[in-house]
C-alpha cells in the first residue's frame, strides 16, 4: 500500500505584530474586513498568494489581539512546508497560540487489504462493514445502472473531528485540477492512471488532547510542535484508530468485539517525505555565485578539514535552496577543465 500524507488545510490563531515582509515577499491590505475581523492582509511570494491574516476582532467578546493566519493550499504541498511556515510566521511577527484548523490527508489507490474506497462504502451501506461507534454520516455518489459511491463523511458538520473518504481524482476532475497534488502522487509512487482516494481528518481547535502513552500526561498544550511530521504521523494514526474503525459484521452484539477491517496501518507504510529547503527562482546572480564558489575550492586546494566542510556546506546549501541541481551537474565537468 503506497500512500502519501499531506496537510490540506492549515490555519493558526495567535497574535499578530504586522511586521512588513522582506525580500520577495509582499503584502496587500484588503479594503474590507469580515463580519468577525476588521482587517485582512494578503501575503505574496514572487507575486503568488501564500497566506491570509485576519485581525482586529469587531466583537468585544473576543480578545482584542486575536488574529488568524491561513496558508494557501498550494503552499501546503511544497517540499519544505514546515520551514516555509515558520519562516513566514517569524517574518510577519505572528506568534502562534494554537491551530485553528488542521486537515490531514492520506492519499492512496487502495487500502491495506486491497479494496478501494468505493468497495468500503458499498460494504458499509450494505451493513457488511460497521463503523465502530455512533454518529452521523453522509454518502454521495453517481447512479447509472449501478451505484458508484464516491464520498463518505463520518461525523456531523459541527463535529470537532470529521472524517472524509472520497475519490480525490474524481473531485479534481470535476472541480479543479491541482497539478501540485498529482505531481506529488507521481513522486510518491501512486498510480495516477487509476483512482486515487483520500482519507482526510479535519480537526478544529480544542478537538482533542494529546496524551503521552507512557506517562498519561496531556502534552499537546505544553509545547508539542505540530509542524513536525514526528507529531503529525502518530496524530493521523490516532485519528484512524478512533474515527475510522470498521468491523466485519458477524452478528455479535458488541461491535467492538467484531473482527477489525484492515484498512490503514502506517507503521508498515513509508509515507514520510524528505523536506529539502525551499526552492526559489534562480537567476544569473545565483549561477555566478555557484561558479565562483566552485572555482574558489579548486584554486586554493583547501586541505584543512574544518574549512573544507564549511565551504562544502555553503556550496550544498546554495544548490539545495535553488533549482540549480541539474545546472550544476551539467557545468561541473566544464568548470573542472577551466584554467
């Protein structure tokens, strides 16, 4: 079972210092606010919107310094998401108090036991699979000569945690094709010629407490960094265990004693992606700098191990933070032969 885990919605609440952005980042203030907030700021990187901040609550029932920042969807799929998020927060002076909404999405072609999303929903409709627990659900699909199920929601719209299983391929074909998502699928080995299903959990602020299994201590409110995969991976598995637990209906009175349907087991699935540094647009200046550093190393034949490591780190960082990998490979042999 090949999968990839992504954040599909990320918004924080906190305080906002409104520091002017620097470098290739710009900001634009809206002429209008919202019903709740008086001011809206849109942030851009190289002309492309990356985040929206709403601030200055209109109601005295809210703290006067309450602000919310939401990152645009395309940003959530860049390779170095967490470094990028922290950079933007620090740059504009946004101090995070907690998340406002966090959507975690797992994409795959088939579940662990080989069935796809349509089959799972179909078995659920026929009561062959039972969801362990009570609650509301909603199903949608398409009917021609047979019914094709494309969507299942577990939990009401007002639930603090909602689970969605849906055909992401079909949804994007009907609504909007997002190439940054299909590119991710290809990189992670999903079969884009077949339907890709998404199991998504939408969590709102205060939806849960994160309890350390060994000590029983609630640690979510005491400094857990939820912008790290080391937190998001077990969080997602915990959501699967609690909110997406299906059992084979064998007639037993107690559903929790029925055999569990093997759907998601992240301990067997390599879904953690590497997060290299943010790639920015590369121009002539960066190429000249890369060439100069490379020739510097050749010319002075640095043998001191500590200095060599420092230079190598600078060279590697420049290549990694730009789109110069292919350029460097093409030019390296040429530069070696230069006088």
